[in-house]
C-alpha cells in the first residue's frame, strides 16, 4: 500500500489530505488564523464556579467560556498554582522549575469551591475543541507531545507505552529516560520510541524542554490574561504531527515556507525520511493534480455512492451520527440474503473510510440491511472491526442488535469535518437569472484589460472551470493566444476543478488572490 500526504496552503486556510493507494482516506482543513486547537496552553482566569457540576468555567478568549472539571485539574494542581505565583513574583529573573517544591497531590474527593475561586489564574491546556454550542474542554495536566516522548511538568514518574511488549526494551527505555529527565518532570514514552537510540530521544527531550521554558517565560513577562503561552509552530506541522507515519512515501506541499517547516519537522522526528518532503511547482492546483478535489466532491455530502448502485445516507445530529445503508438498484440474481450481505460488507468498507475522512466522533448508529443468518451478521461485525484497525482514534464497536443496528463510539476531539459540496451559482448570486453564457469570455477579457491596463498587473493566472479552460485553449489561434498577443505573455489559463462552471479567480505571479469579482459584473 502506498501512502502520500498532500498539503494545500492557501492564503486563508491550509488543507491536508492523506491518500492510501491514491484513495482519499483522511482530510483536514483549518483556517490559518484558527485558535483553540487541541494542545494549546493558556494562562486564564476562572470565570464562574459550578458546585453542582463540581466544575468551573474559564475564560480563554473564546465566545463561550471553556469547561474545566475538578477531576481534570490534575494531581499536581497545587504545585502548578504555587509555581505560577513564584514565576509572576519576579519579572526579571525566571524561577526554575527544578527548584520548585512539589506539593501534596490534589485530593480526588475534593470540591471545586474549596480549591478555586473566581478570578484565580490557572494554567490549562485544551483537550477538546469547541463543538457546536459548547466551548473548549480543558485540563490542568499540562503536557508537551513529541514524536517519541510526552513531557509532563511536575510529573513524578516515567511511563512506557503498554504497546511495547518486550520487557527488556521497556526496562532499557525507562532507565535511559530516567537518566536524561530533569527534576520535577515526568515522561511518557510513546510506542514509536521502541528501538530508538539515546541521541534521538535526548534531542527530542531538549526540544520539549525548550517549549516549556518558552511558555513559562511568556507567563513571567506578560500580565495579559487570558494569554496563549504555547501553540504549535505552524498549522501544517500541527496537523501533520497527528497524521505522520514513517511508512509515508511522499509529502507534497505547494508553499515554499510551509515546505521548509514540514521538512524541518520530519528531519527532527525521522531524519531518514526528510527526502520525502517535496515542493509542488505545477501550474495546476495541487489538489486537482493528485485527484483530491474530485474525491472530496464525491465523498462528502448527505448521500455517498460506493458501487453497484448502493449508497449510504449520513445524517449529523446534535447527539449522534446516523447512517442508513441502501442497496439502491443492485441486481438481485444472487438471492436476497447474499445480496444483503454483499451490500452490507461494501457499506462497512466505505463507512470505515467515512469515519476517518469526516473525523466523525461520539455515537454513530448504522442501520444495515437486515440479514437472517447469524454467521452473516458475525462476518459483518468482524469486517467492520478489521476495517477500523487503521483508525488512530479510540473507538468501540458493538455487534449488530436484533434490530439490525450497529453502534459505534469514536473519540471526538474536534468538530466533524463537513464539506459543503453543493456549488452556489457564481453568476446569478441567488437571483435565478444569469447573463448570457456566450458573453462570458467577453466578460473575462474586460477583467483582463482592467487588470493589465488600469491596475498594472502584467503576469497573472486566470483559474476557470476545466470545460471553460478547454474552450479558451482550443484551436491554433485560440482565445488564450489572442489575449497573449493583445495583453502580453503574462496571461496564463489554469483549469481548476473546485470552481463552478462560470466561476473564475485571478491570482498574481506570487499566487496571491486578486479580487476582480463584482456582484453586477458591469466593469
């Protein structure tokens, strides 16, 4: 199986797609200015205590206050609170954490009103992004995650991933990490650290320690609250860290700066894989070139076709996701039971892909086609479990109920990825009336004339629908050739699958968007 990562960096957002055998299996898209991502650390003030919930609401700058339960404060909350005061008491000299005294653990049966008070400053980390009407979910147990290690300030033990089976290797890693871990820090050794040399682990330890020092220095020097004290270096790197696997064969990026950042990150965590990061220099949009745009258009939306006329209907509600399996116009020559089994097995394959692709979390209820034979129902359950083995999110699958329903729970840390595949009419703006399409190229020429003659942009890229691009490029004396003769060789026509039929976009030589759209298109 070949695995590739495609990163599309646009001025306003970054999208990342994971392809397995050229098939889209995971997709993430985030605005560049997005905040409140999982892992971000804040120093913020307690806004409101909720004794009935044994929790509090904390102002981290989001429109809805973040939720922090007493049990999520962490056993070392008292140590954090005292150290926070010590750091803020001296603005000139940083009080090192190695000299801090570790206070007794927080009692598990305590209450929020005896531990916190309104206006108190707390250091918190986001563990769940804002979803729907809910604000972020917080924890007081701060951690800095790397590829091999997770560094925990004020932690008091070294833990090794239970997935590392070898007792000898576990003992080696534990002894090694103990020798390089500073005082008042704990470490979790991740599964991928198995077999790694001390130099690699020590290098990552220094990187994580540096992140902690930079974060605490921000606390010391700034009194602004709430304050973001730690954030991933870049959106692409933050998203890639969740997805990265050493088996990847290629990572293509269409932005030089982000390509450099990704290459640097990969060289840190897997030096031998630094060469797989490649800058994409093609004129065609990167997602179009790797057939990602078409797969996104066909893989999102309410109805998903998966072969032989069968399809899934996916509905998202506040409480759960509901999936209905339909056989459509599938031929019935194999008999009803066999046809139901084939349809359900195909649905299980597509559903496992959809869960990863949309990052669907919480409760998922699937209404499969009824099957009479117990062995067929067991085969479907086993197929679903096998398909979900590739999923990184924690999940639990129950066998089919007597009603033919399968219940799945899947870890939810961010909102479901819901891409609107319906295209708004770019020419009528909802009025239902458009100008004559035969005049569309005349309209484009007026835009080009304005861009070249009035604005002074000599080199630009005009993105249009592939059908329109084919029309503009057809013939020896094509429209494109005429425009180049009239306005210069800086005129470039780029087919873009993401655009609707009569939609267009202008970009300058640096691939920066030029807004030439006017609602009435009179210019």
